[in-house]
C-alpha cells in the first residue's frame, strides 16, 4: 500500500536525522571519550594555575608600586618638614632681633634727648610693638640624647653666670663673654678661647649650638649698646655747664 512507510536502512537514517543517535557500546569509543575528558580536565587545571600565577605576579608588582609611591611621598614630606623647621627657626631668630631692637629703643639714650610729650608717645608705641611681638609664639623643638641634654644645661649655666657677672663688673664680664663667644666660632678669633666651654658646646645638638651662639651675639650687642649709652651720658655730664659750676 502507498501509505505504508518502508522499513530498513531508510528508517535508521531518518531516526539518526531526527536526533536519536544510534546506540554504540564499542570499548574503543569509551576509551577515547575518557581520554578527551582527562585532556579537558588537565587543560582546565592548567588555565586555573596560569591565572593564579598571573594574579600573584600582578599582586606582587602592585605591592612594589605602592611601596615605591609611599617611599617617594615620605621623601617629599621629609624635605617639607626640614623646610618648615628652617622657616620656623628663621622666624624665631627674627622675633628675637625685633625684640632686641625694641628694647634698644626703649632703653637708648636717644629717647631721653627728646621732649617729654614725644618721649611718652614713642614709649607707648614701643610698648605696643613689644606686646604684639611677644604675642607671636614660635617653638622649634630639638631632639636630644641624654649627653646633649647635659651639655645644653652646662652651657646655659655658664652663660647665666656671665650675665650675672656683667651686672657686677661689666668689663670683666665682657672679657669672659668674648672668650665663650670665641669658642663658638669656626674661624680662629683674635681673642682667647674658652677651651672648656668649647668642649661643652661641641657636645650639644647642632640646633642648640646655633642658639647658643645667637644668644652670645645678642649679649655682646647689648653690652656694646650699654657701654655707648654710658659714654654718652658721661660726655653730656662733662659738657653740662651746671655740672662744672658754670653759669
């Protein structure tokens, strides 16, 4: 009959085309399939290991980069810190100079050679400037070891004793002041050097050495100004007719 579908190879081909694979239990095909599975597993494991190695290498490089950036940042900060300390030290020295100049005007002979009204006005101005300058507080700390601490204490004690001596005997104190100041000079000065004080200063921290020298220079200027004022006052007395008994 025409409506019947023929059986045989054609039916098998149709079944294969419809997606039904023919059953095959051959041992060779099973072995090949297992080999392919193992090969795929090995390749997958190799890919995983390669990714792990790549990730580890990238992480190591990233840590090195970060470390380098941190080192560079710290180097830049160190330079800024040193610049900050130098600026603050300069400001501290400027503050001391301004205070010294104001005191020189306050106690100078020139202020006594003007009228009372002008003197009062200038004194008020000097006092105002003194107060404003003192309101500026600058402190640059110095890191010291115990030996440097002791050396600074000894140097300060020596200078304090010289200041007391200046009040009692200015000329003798001035000679002593010149000797300890010479101990802080790098070049050989034309005055005797206090060797003991020099050894003390050398044991101080570098920043303390600069401050000690600056303090001694300030004291020397004050002594010179005081001597000038004394000479001016003495000269005025000699020239005053009333002092000599003249009319």
